[in-house]
C-alpha cells in the first residue's frame, strides 16, 4: 500500500502553522468567497532520498465545508519544487495523483527529478495530498484488520462467485464509516478536492495552473476544468476513465474487467517467450496457454489456500488474482508475478506475497478509498440477487477478474446521500487538454478513455500509444508519448488532430 514521505514533518509543519497564526495574502478577490482569506504558505525543506534536493513542503488550510468558507478549517499537505531556471519559467504545473487515495506529495517526490529534466525549468512543480490522504486531515472508519486487506476492499467474490460474505462486509464497513468517520469523512469528495485545488492556486498567487493528472486524477482535473475553465493553462490527462456522471467510480471499476482482458495478452506473450527458459520464468509454450493456467491456479487456491511467507496470511485465489491486476500496470512487474505463479506450481515452495497483499491497509487509507467513491454519487441499492447475477455474468465473460469489478461495495449501504451530483464533463471552451492513453490499459481501458475524449470534444486532442500499461508519461518508456506531453507543456503545441504512437 502507498506510504507517504515525511508524514511526521508535515504534521509538525501543520501544528507550527496553526500555532503561528495564518497570514492572509492578496489574491484574485473576485474568485474568493467572503470569509475565505487566502493563507500564506510557509515552505520548509522536506527532501527525500531519491527525490529532488530542493523539494519543500507546507500546509494549506481549507474549509471543511466550502459552503462555509469562514467556518472550521482542516489542512492539506502541499509540496513544491521551484524552477531551477527562473528565466525559463512560464508558470506552475500541478501534479495530480491517482486513487482515490493517492498522495501528490509522494508523486512529486517520485517524479520531480524526471520532470525537472524533461521540462527544463518551464514550471514550478507543485502537488498536494488530497484531504484524507497522507499528512492532510484524515478520517478513520475504525475497521477491523480483516476488512482492510486489499482483497477485502476490492470485494472479490468467494469460490464459485458466492457474494454473501461480500454483502456482509460491505454493510459492516458502511456502518463503521457512518459511526466513526464524522464530518471529515463526509467531506472526502472529488468536488471538494477540486475546490481545494483552486484554493491552492490562490495561495500560490497564480491566475492559471497547468496540470499533469494520472488515472483518477484525470477525472479530478476534468472536473476542475469544467468548474474553472478560465483558470487552466496546459492540461494533460494521462490514463483517463469514463466520466459518466451517473456512475463515476462504479463505471471505472466495472471497466476493469475489460481492461484486464485487453492487457493480459501482453503478459501472456512475455510469459510464453522462449527467452523465459533462460530465467526460469517461462510459464507456457504458447501465449494462449497462459490464461487457462493462471485461472486454474486461482481456482485451486480458492479451495486450498497456500501458506505464504507472511505468517497468518495465506495466498488465496483472490490474492493471486489481485497480484495479477497489480502486475498488469507495468511490464516491469511481469517477472514478480511470474515468480509467484512458479511458487504456486511448486508444492515445496512457500510463496512470497506482494507487499500490498501481505498486510492490512492503514485504516485512514481505507477510509478515503471508500469514502470518495461512496460520497461522490449514489450507488444501486442492496439487492443481493441483482449483484449475484451481475457477478455471475461478468465472471463468465472475464475469468481473470472473476466478477470483482461489478460486485457489491459499501457504497450500496452508505448512510448519507451525495452532497451534490457530479458535474457532467462538456466541450465548453477553452481548448487546452491533451490526453495520453495506452491502447491496453488494465485500469482505465481505452474504451472508457474514449468516453472522456467524446465528452471533451474540441477541448482535447488524444495521443493513443500502442502498448500496455497504466500511467504513461515518464513511466512506461514510450518516447513518442513522452515527447507529445513534453512538447505541449513546454511549447504549447498539440497535435492538430488525434494521433497515434507506435511502440
């Protein structure tokens, strides 16, 4: 699971900021509601190993309820890396993480140095931990550890598609979040993240922002551009989902069945390549034999879980399926999944679980992962029969995901209605969006990204990359895609029409 750099430092910064008092600074008065003074950001060094040496962190107070801007404030952790070539600087680039639950501070630590090299000082680089994440204000649902494993929160069905346990767990999680989450949890929404972003823009003293958004972050970025179209400069959406306002995260999850199906042939070709004989990771003689092998191994583990190298946490069929979903994000993860398959095939081996499966997710992280998707939009009711039928149909069509993407979640038992309906994404001006999309994305498949492209209309141009993986820019090794994004961010030039990058 995601970890967050310098959490203790950021929390100390938050306490120091509150103790010292918040100084209002001038900003675009017309954009600021009455009572919402814009605080001065008190930047402190927070460099991390492997990250930019000049990285700084600060704390941004934001209203718990933006309808009451002068009321109770919570805090959002922010980070920046200033341009190292002030003469070349043209603005601020906001790095928007995926999730829900991704840390922008961590993302900037990971990608800051690469962005500095690629963008040659054109931007100050800025990121933030959305409310609920990392060193920002968090909430807790008080969930039992067994309800916080990734294979529990993802609602994988039981053997043969049984969902009774999923229904019970979903109800239990919803009730715990209602009992313990408080107003903080109820404030974890995409709409509030968008408003917090604009408050950050004001605190930075910028009239407009540029952005690089990935995965769920593309939806946040699209909603920001919809709400504040005159405050965007150069907007990059990397690995987009379907923005259907009636489904939102429910649609993204459902699309993962198609995404895994689109992507798996890349792994199958890798796992059946003759060169695998040299490293011991070749799984089959032919690519078409790899999927039946993995599906059969998962079914065997459904009935007979294997003790793993993590005491008390066996490898189950759903653990193997979730490990596969994680591995499909990038080719670099293929060897580790192949080693896991090999260990399952060897009766004498003790499989080593991937770290994200070996321990429960932190309760605060589970709360924001569940809270945002349940707070954003109303989900279907609690008809067990309807979910059971959907799972049966999906697992028959997409054996690799076994019905998980359409299964019941706590959102169906959520106690509070969404505060507002998500805004539809439209083709209103300005035309300043560049989309970058893998043809075989396991999490946000091309079929869903095309819905985002359609919604944006002439506001966008789309670069489709002939490869698999999730999160392309500076991450999956496609030079053509990287050039398209870097060129747009540094020169403002986009392709005249949607275009294509060969592998």
